[in-house]
C-alpha cells in the first residue's frame, strides 16, 4: 500500500469524521448505555432534606421502596414539573377581607380553610368564606400568610365564616417530613409528594421512586438467581465445547481441499462458502426441517429400515438431541467463515515452502503438522476468537430448534428478559455478561498463544 | 553413484508445452547448469527431476533407478529453492535438520550433520535464531546448509543467487563454487544468468522454448554455439550475424556480404557447398574482429555510429554495408562517431549458419 | 560435436544398472502404476470435496424443495426425498398470502437498502482515508474498527431499543436501519479500504501528472477500478441487514422485518410457513456469495492482518 506522506491538513480527519461520529452515536453510546442499564439503578434512592425546599441540605437518603413514617406535611410552590404524575397538590388562595381585629387583611390561605362560594364562567374561584374548625380545642381563627406556604409570616387572622374575596390562586405541592419506619434513629427529612406513596392513614408510606441513581448489583443478582441462568450458561458452554473443535477440524479439511487446487476448485470454494452469508434463523429452520418428526432424517432412517416410525428428536425429553441438532446446525452454518480465514492463511504460505518440506521427505500429513499448522497459528487464533465470540451469541438457531424454552442459551435469555418480561436492566445484565465472556475468551486466546511463543528463543 | 538420465522428458501445462522431448545424461558428480531465458522450461525440467511437477512422459532415472513418478521425498535428492523456502517458524537448527528428521535419522547424527553444514556455511552462530530477522544472504546460507546436510547424491539448485543483490551475488557465486567442488553430489543448477552458468558449470545446457539447444562445456558453448540462438543468447554483446549470399566461382565458394567476399575455412567449405539454397549467415563475436584505422588486404570498411566506453574496452556500433554490428576495441584506439574504420574478420572466428535451420554448420 | 539430445543415449560404463528401453511394456506398465499411486492423494481430495459439497448442498436442496411443494407433502410422513419432492407453488403461495409477510418483505427490503446506502456512503471516505493517508490516529482508528466488528449484537440491541424508545423512534424501519448500519459499518470500512489499497496510488499520481485535478483522477481512474469492490461491500451490508434477527425483533413490534416476523411467529406458525420463510431468507445470500466470491478473502480472510 502506498500512503501519502504525512500531511498537515485535515483531509483524512474530515474523511473519517462521519464514520467516527456514526460509530460513537450508534455504537459507543449504546454500549455505554447498556453498561449503565446493567449496573446502575437510576432511581434507586430518595434524598430527604432539612427544609421542604430543593435547595436545602440533604439530611438522609432512603432507598426506593423503603417504608416511611410521616411526621408532618407542608405545601410548597411547585418545583419544576418533569411530567410527574402522582403528585399531591394543594391550592392556596389569595384572599382579602376583614380580619379579627377589624383591619383589612390581604394574604394567602390554604384551600383547606376556604369554602368557595362563587366562581366565574371558567371555574376560577371569585369569593368564599372561611371554614369553621371543628372541635372544642381548635383555634377559631385562621392565619393569613404573606406567601403561599405555612412558613411565611402571618399578616393577619380571619374569623370563621368570614367572607373573603379570592384574587389569586396558586397550586402547591405537598411535602412530607418523613423518617424510615424501620430505623427510628435516622434523621427525618422533607421530600416532595411525587416520590412518595402515602397510605390511607396518612401516617405511613413508602418511597415510590428515587431521584438519585446508585450503582447496584441488584440486576446482576437477579440474572444469576434467574432459574434459566444456570441452564443457559451451561448449554452455551456445552455447545461451544462441542462445536469449536469440530468446527476447527472440518474447516481445516475444507481449507486443505480448496488449497489443493483441484479442478473446479473455485466452484467448490463457492459451495463451501455458501453458508457464510446465510441467516442463522434460516439455518435453524433448515435443520428443524431435517430433525422434525416428519422431517428428512426420520424419512431417510425409516426408508432405510433403521427405525420404525418417526422418532421425536426435538422434545423436552430429548434435550441431548436438540443440543446435537444445534451443534450440527452451527457447524453447517459457521464453519465456512473459519475455512475462509484458514484458506487465506494457507495462501499466505509460499508454495516453495511446502515444496521444500515435501522434497526433504515430509509426507502430506507431516507437512500439515510441521509446516501448515504452525504457520496457520495466527489465522487459527483469529478464527478461534471470532468463533468463540459468535458462539456466545447463538440465538435464532436455538429458538428454531427448541422453541427457546426446552434448551436455552445466554443470548436467548437476554431476549426473553427484554421481550417477554420487559426487564431492560436484567436483559442488559445478560448482554453485559456475554460481552465480558467474549472479552475474557479473546484475552485468553491471545495470552495462551503468546505465552507459548515466548518459550521459544527468538 | 548418481548419474541423472533424462530420456524424452515432456511436460505441458494445458496447451503450453514447457519441456519438449528433453534427453540428457548428467554424469555422477557433474555440475550441470540449465541456462535459458525466462519461460524456456529450465525450471520445469528441474522440477521434473525433483518430482515437484511430474513429467507427462519420458523417463527420469537417478543412479539407475527410475524415479519418473516417484514423490520428491523418495528420490534421495536435495534442493536449494529460489526463494530459499526457509521454514519461518523454525530455528535455523531445525531448518537444517528438517530433512534428516523427516528421514528418521537419529538425533546424534542430525546434530552432527547440522553442525558441520552450519560450519561449512559459517552460520554456526545463527543456529538458534529464527529466520525472520535474517538478511537475504544469511537465509541463502541457511538454505544451502539445509540442502548440504542431507548429504544427498543429487543436489538441485533453482536460481539460488537471483534474490541477492549484485555484490553479494558475486561473492556468493565464488563461495558456492568452492563449496560445491568439495561436495560429492551431482548438481543441477538452474539460472538465467549466463555469467553464473559459464563460471560455475562443468557443462551448460542451453534451453529455449522447452528444448535443449546445446549441452557442452562453458567454453565450447561460448566459442562454438550449436545454433544461432545459443550464439545470440550467450555473450554480451551477443554474437553479430550477417546475412550473405553464396557465390560459387571456379572451384571455390564464397559468401558475399555487402560487396565483400568471405572465404570459408577449409573444413567448412564442403558443408557450404552442400547447402541447398544460396543464402548463408555469418556469425562473429564482437571481440573476435580486428579493427584497423587503415585498409588492409581483406578488410571491410565500416562507419562508427555509437561509441560506448566500458572501461576495459570500447564497444562500437558500426555500420557495415547497411548492417549494424557490435565491435569491441581497445580503449586506446581513438574513435569518434562518424569515423571510418576497417574491420578484418579472421576466418577461424567466423561461424557459418544455415539460415533455413539456424544451425551452425561446423562446430568444434 | 555437441552432445545435444542423443536419440538413444549409450549405456554409460559407470551406470550401475541398465534400464529397459523406455517403450518396453514393463516400463510402460510400471509408469502407469506409479502415476496412479502419485494421483491417489488427488483422488482422495476429490472425494472429500464432493462429500463436503454434499453436506452443504443437501440441506439447502431439502428445505428449498419443502418451500416449493404442497402443504400435504410438508405434513406427510415418510417423505420420498429421492429423486424429487413434487413441485408445487402451494407452500409459497400460502406463505406469501399469510398476514404480514408482504409487509415484512417490503420492510426488510427498505431496511436493507437504507443500510446499504448509508454504510457505503459513510465507509467510502473512511476507507479511502485509511488506504491513502498516513495520519496520527490511523492505526488506532483501524484497530477500533476491527475490534468493533467482533462486538456482540446482543450487547448493542437492548440499550439501543431503550434509547430509541426514549427518543420516540421505536418500532420504525428507519431506526432499525440506523442500527444495522452501525453493524455493517466496521466490515464495510475495512473492505472498502482494502479495495482502495489495491489500486496503486501511482495511478492517481499519473492522472494528476497528466493534468487531472485530484478529484478528476479519483473520479476517472480510481472509481472505475474500485466500483466492483464497493458493490461487493454494499451487497455485504444488504445481506447482513436482511439476515439480522435479534435487533430486528427487539427494535420493532408492528413494523416487523421478515426475519423478525418469522422468528416471533415460530411458536405457532405451520412448518410450511417456516420453510418458505427460510427460503426467502436464504436466497439473497446465495446470490450475494456468487457476486462477491472474488472478494471473499478481502472480507474475511484478512482478519488476521
């Protein structure tokens, strides 16, 4: 390859910019999101505050779902509404009338203290009367505040049933002073209603939703505790253990056949490479058509008189047959790509090198063992990494052959968590697990090969 | 005892005949060079001897054993490849010992032979290194050592020096010649480089279009080519060829070339008289003509067209009766383009060629 | 005289054994036997080649004949596999008339075409940059593209689904095409860069020496030479998108592509439906393999470099 000499201008960066932006947007960012989904619960805890305002200090954090004792309530101007649905609100009215001292009073009173007597056409309150308080000990007077909340100064007091004009309406959110129910020693703090669920008695409740995220292993624990996790992992590893050695041997044979440059070699290469472009789902169905009750295999076995009547290969009682069919399907589908990698590796070995070995007395299998295999080592390494990573993703073949229940694999569980159970976090935890296994196996292959070559003198 | 005998060996690739009816006997311990332009079939013939490309027909016998269709590993031969074909994943020691290991030679003997081959090539200190970091010259030595360690009766070499740069090639050529003189093997050496061929071979077989044109000692091939092709292929500059007409006059025969008559030497005369047509071609090497500033009794006038000083000699392109030819002169002879010269053709240096067959009529 | 080509070489005195004449029956017979033995490995290779070809082709043949037969034949047992399964368009007709199939086919085509165009358009400049310029970060870029290629689709699909849902572009063929482009891009970039690298830069320089602008020499010299390779990489993107099932099933609900439709209906669809579906899923890849066979090693062989 001829490469232009180093240039100071930005042309190459401009050329790769679209690809980088695209991959960042649709590869790196989702990858990061996936990681976050698996280990980060974005509404895990609710901070509670010293005062019922968002700018006051946090005094404690209560985890999502935590039981609460409600100590007090207060209304506060509505904090920015982020589409919260279940908030508890309260209206305050700005009223003007005559106070208990006979002076004119103008200020704010909670809707709980005012009975609206008249409204305009749009339903806005215009005038009302102060509600009487029930009970002997109750204060017969109602405080009028300077601002629409309890904490502001009292500007005057109204007699019960005093008529007032309503000049302004404010909608406030209720805040609660809460303390964790199971831990009375914990400091109490204020939290707005939208994050809480208040029980009927008005004295207890629970944290409905947190506002602060928290790293958590909860999703990973749920994945590990899932009853399908063990079987899925075991089956995935079993399929790999059976498949990869078989695949390597078959791919090597195919590559050697192509490399022998027999007549029609390019035709054979085309046929051998056919499965590379094939959909895993289609191949799953293809092997289903062979192994199903009235499929090809039974028809042939029956025709040869080996069995008498169809044998059910793909049932819950014959999971070994299902796994066998999956391995066979994957062997059929994914060996070709290993073959292409190996053929490319063989083509990189000069003819004279093999001829030299032959001339110096190496028979065919000796040439394979002493010359081709050692020189194919990098290709084999790449093929192994690729195949192992892909083997962790076996998915559609499994569904096509087993329905996804009887025999399950990791990718299928990720799909099930997302699709059937609607649990993005656990689904992402599975995805993350697959990613970690892939990276670990790649590192393992790279390491083991390097370690071996370090032993030899260079 | 490893005489190599080729009988009517023919090999084609599809429609293309690479080697046609080659027959040749290479004596035990002889050093034979197969020389020819690229595509002449010399490598194909070597590979047929090696067994790397089986002949279509004919017979190849080594030491009296018919090996025509024997796999290469069973022919008891050894070879140095053009690209050296060093096994890149093995140390030099394993490379040299590979053939012995494959032939189940015991360990002590392998180690002895590997060491002595390495010593011979002065690569003892490379034995435990990998070829990847080695220079072309070092690899070449490994390839030769690997071939020699086999101690085979037949040693084949396929353009072993062609991948070296010019200086190294010169050095290696001499060293190989010294080395192979001590090796008791029949050697077949393929090259397209005539200097290599002439300087190294006991005999040189010149090939063209799949056929062996001539197989003789280097001097003979040079002095006395068997046909026009050999004369033109060997030697730098190639032999000059002048087309002439035969004139038969009372009791004698002469060839007329550009108003000048050449009389054949006595031993050639009957052969020319026997020619059927009246055309003949004269061949003469550039260094075999005498260049004179003054006309003599049997000189031909010529005009200098190009002067190429080459150091030890000047190479002139001169025009003789409308034909161009190359003449070498001593650098002290003062000539310039456009000068007139007089050239004398010694009768014993003229090769007479039948234009119908391109064969030289008389060879010593 | 020269010793060229003696017709019948005289037996040399020091030859250890004299061989019988070349045309004697024993020599002819021995040569015939030896040639047969030398060709034994070659014949074994042919046997292996034919066996492997059968292993690849027979299942394809079977499922294709299942896709073009009557539904009775699909249900029947035992089937008479040889010589032929009766041909009929019945299964295919049933499949195409099933609900959602034509729409799924159309969706698949739309997604695959968008993927092809988008990935090619983005890959051409990036591939050209890798092949032609030496710039800081070039190796890093190449390596990350290589690494990205091996990433599991599963890992990408679920967060993307969540993100698309959040952005309100969920269940759309266009957002699925965006995802498929991300999957196709790494391979596409590497293949196109190897295609550009195979056109010597001297050709472009020669164009410029003879008076073309850099763009003209790209347009008239490089483009015609790389067009087949770029077409191959585009086909690759098309087939990748056509086949992709995990992301398609995760990212769509009503706008199913064909594989997503077949996958999610596996548990209740009749066999005939599945077989015909698998036929449709396979056909593009067979065509694709035919057109890209020259580029097979560009695409997958050079992974190791």
